[in-house]
C-alpha cells in the first residue's frame, strides 16, 4: 500500500494559492473532518458500545466483536470517502486522517482503561477468573484499529482518482515509485523511540490520575514529533510506515509495561486499585487514533511552522 508524500495542502512546485483559495481549502478540510466526527460519534458509538454505557470503548467488552468491526469498517469507508470528496483533489491521506479523528471522537464517549481492569478483576467464568489485563487482546485490538485506519488510504486513492486534472496527476507521479525498505525501517525505529520518550514524559506519572485529554495530547504529540524527526532524516514515500511505528509502540507498552500477575492477584484478593505505568494508560483505540492523527498531521504542522517562521516550503 503506497500513499502520497504530499498532502492536500501541498501542490506542485511553482503553484501558489491566494488567500481566498487557502481559506476555502481549510474550510473544506474542517468540514470533511467534522463529517467523520459526527458519523463515529453517533453511529460508531452505537456499533462499538458494550452493555455498560460507562465502559471504555474497546472490543474486549463487545459481545459480537466481529460484527461490530464489520459495521465500523462500513462507517470507515463512508467517512473516509466523504472526507476526501469534500477536501477535493490531492487529498489521498485525508481519508485515513478522517477515520483516525472519528475514532478519537468515538473514544471520547467511553471511560479509561482502569475501568476495564477493575471490571475484569471481579469477572469470573466457569473456568475461573478472567485475565484482568488481557495483553494479547489489547495488542491485537490495536492492530485492528490501525488496519481500519489504513482502509482510508485505499478509499482515499479511489475517491481521489475521480478528479481528473493535471494538478492531481502531477501530485500522484512521485507516489508511484517503490518505497525504500531501508528508509522505512529507519523511520519506524526513529518514530518509535521518539514517541516512546515523549509519551512517557507527557502522559503523566504513576501518582497522577488518568486524564483523557492529557492522554490524547501526549500520544499525538509523541508521534507528531517522531514523524518530524523521521521525515527530516529519511525520505518516505509511504505514510503506512508511520502507522507501523504506532503499532510497535502500543504493543511494546502493553507487553512490557503492563501490570504483572502478582500485582493483579494481590488486587483481586484485596479489592484494591491497580496503578498503571504511564505508557499503559491509553486504550488501543486511543493509541491507534491519536498516533495516526499525530503522524498524518506532520506535513500540515511543518507547513504551519514554515509559514510562521517565514521559510520557503521544502522541495521534494
């Protein structure tokens, strides 16, 4: 799967937008993202909600997880297609970004991961107590959410092909080159390391409460800074590499930083609260959605910084 190195805010060299054209494109972008938020906020919550309305948004609590994911896949196709159609030509990546923003809005309607652990501490089946911290399930769910976001690249490319213009063909020409695997692997390593360090610092300490806004900000900031560093060091032709970095960071967090069995057994016996390490405080949907948002908005943030500093756009 290949995606463009240029976003909808980037044009062939020598093309200049007037203030009115730039304003229209910003309004179209905000409108496309707003449509995705509305779709996932209302319809997506109906598809992914569990029996407890106060539970976190996670497929672990959903009885029919396969059906819920199929419904969310249909919503992702609709949301990404509408977002790219609204944003206009040269907006391939806006499809994946719309799904990520929609999932982030969906995650806002649920509680945090500590509520999931507290619920599963008291959950007993005929075969015995269930795993309070289902590591494998959380890792698999993170990859599923990222696969759902990746569908936006395919839908975005399909919808963007409807616009038959010279500008669209000029932007799509650099995309057809085969990606360099070494560049991609190097970018994944850089993004993963930078994002891990930023998230560990910005998400809060062990003694601080779980705040959804802080978790969202920390994850988005971590992958935004990591993507900036990676794009400075490497030449990426596919944004899918950055989503792989999100999956690796989330998987490493759940596997290596999750609570151990002794802590879980002690909490189950005494009925106490389990204090989670900072990097484990995010749900899979939060890691996938905000990690993708931070990575996919890197070009837009860099363009904004260049405009504020009076620098010329970087040539590709």
